[in-house]
C-alpha cells in the first residue's frame, strides 16, 4: 500500500475536516493518480469512489474540495476497475451523473471542466449513454455559453460537452430510435443548430468533429431540413466546413448535405451556395484513399450496398435501406439517414478513426449529395461542365467505388445525361452509352438560354 496515498486519504476523507486542508489533500491525491495506473489502483483499494462523490455533492460547502474531487474522479475513471464500479449498477451511475450535473450547474467555473470530462468518459461506454439523458439541457446551455476559465478552459469544456451530446444523439443498439429522435427534436426546438454552428465557426480538432457529428445526427429528426433551411446562411457555413476539416468532418458534413439535398428548398440553397464545386472537391480529395480501401476489400462496383464503404457510410450518415429508383420524390423518401444497427455495433466516431474509412464515408456521402442535387437542372449543367466529370466516370468504371457509392455515381451521372448538351461531354469522359445517352434522343431536353 502506498503510504502517501493512504495518508492523503486520511486527511481528505476524515470526518469533520473542512477548509483548505481538505482541498489541499484531495488536490494532492489528484496529483498522485495522474502519475500512473498503479497509483489509481492503490486509491481504488481504499474505496475512494463514494468518498469522492460525497465531496462533489458537497460543493456548496467546500467548492475547492469538490473541484479537486471531480478532477481526481475524472482521472480515476480511466482505470477499468473504476469504470466497472461506476457502471456496476444503475444507482451508482446515476449518482455519478447527478454529482457531475450539480457541478455543471453550480457557480464554481473551474469545477465544470472535470465534471464534463467525467461525463465524456461515461459517454464512451455505449451502455451508459441512456443514463446521461438528464444532462441534455445542461450540455446545450454550456455550448451556448462557451463559458470557461479562460480561452483554453472554454475550448476544453465545449469539446467535452459536444462529445457527450454526440453520444446522446448518435444511433445506438442500446437505445430505441424513438428515444434518440426525441432528443434530436428537443435539440432542434431549443435552438441547438445556431449554437453548434457558432461552435463550428472557430473550432478545430475534436470540437469541430463532434459539433459536425451533432448537426448530422440532429438532421435525422423529422422536420430537421425545414429548421436548417430557415436560414440560407446555414448552407454556406456547412459548405465551408468541407474545405476546413479533415475526412471525418467531411464525412459528417457530407452526410448532412446529402440529407438536406433530399428536400427542394434546402437543395436549392445548397446549390446557390456553391455545393457542386465544394462536393466535387471532397470527391477529388478522398477518391485516392477510398479507392485503395475498396481495392483492398476486393470491392468492385456493386449495387447491393453491402461492402465496407457503404456500411461505414451508413454509420456516419448515409442512407437507411436502398434508394428508390423513381423520381425526385422517391429520392426524398429515401432521405432517412443512419443505419441504426450498424452504427450501434460500431459507432461512427469509432469507424472514422480509421483514415481510409473516413475517406470512404466522405466520398460516399459527397456522391450521395451530388446525386440528390443532380435532379436540379442547374446542377446538371455545373456537373456536365466541370473538369471533375472525368473523375466521377473514372471512379465508376475503375472499381474504385463500391456499394452505395457506386449507386450514387450511377444515379448522378444518369441525371447529368438527361441534358442533351451533357451527352457528348459524358461520352468524351469515357462514360458508357447507357449513361451518356440514358433515354432516347427525343426525350432529352436542352436548357433554354
């Protein structure tokens, strides 16, 4: 037994001891457990969890001790034995969540960060996410305030809050979809779209990824497209993220764009904001990595949507089920996103840690958005005149796209070919005859000048 930890625990947890001595003792324990797993295990042997929770719950009496206890527990929870103790019973988990909420809602600014970081650790255990339901409104309030002790503390707090919110909104096998939909609709009703877009404006790294993921999963709620289309500036902000973020961000924002492009008004807003060149830029940036992944999987272009690329696309925001083959109404009907079962067994956040998978998802979602946009004549024109038209054809014919991505490319190029002027362009790019001339000549139309 480490005598230093034993002595500090005696000072920290001895009944009746208050004030600076207790806060200093807990702070020193925090310093000890930061050093190694071995010291965390020593503290766990002393049954420290209930004692630390008592200090967190007593924040009104001793704010500094509560702050140090939260930091200590957030560090301790990284140890598997501590996480097992927290998740052993619903009552234990609820007690931890309640203590964290007390600090998040309290007046001691510094206590909010370790409390949010502890909740973030809990959110990474999918089975515990339903227990975080009471945190929803508080998390949204924290993101709206962007409050924290200094710029760095504020960024860390926002990153943790967005990460927990992502877990609450993301499809999961541990919860029914109606429960997730209720949260998504609550977020939409509370003005979370503007809050998250505000976070995205200057965000980078994990905060950018989590905020983009939250927006993408919120778009799964009925009526989300109407809310997002309420402000035309939203389309411009989303498209700017396609060039700012990495492939993970492109995957989430591309999925959101695909979702919005299924509805007429948002699709028009995206088109006017420059969606076609922005999405073609994503295709160009991700095609090589996604093509290598497809080749390793031995995936040629298929239309059953069962290869790894389409599964990744489903988890990160591709479509549920096969797209209908009819007109634009059919495509809009296929706009429900996210294969819940797949996303639950392997969350999107985990899938996108693989760079090749992130590129494949981004490519799938970008081509899906282009497919939906290509029902508009202006988008057909832009695609037909773009230098990247040859790239789309190459992806289709060279075995670099599989599953849903293949379907997206076929649908997009077929729509492009419906304009008479685009037929020769498609043929020059190497497109097969059934795409360069998808219908008899007398059926094609030319766009009026």
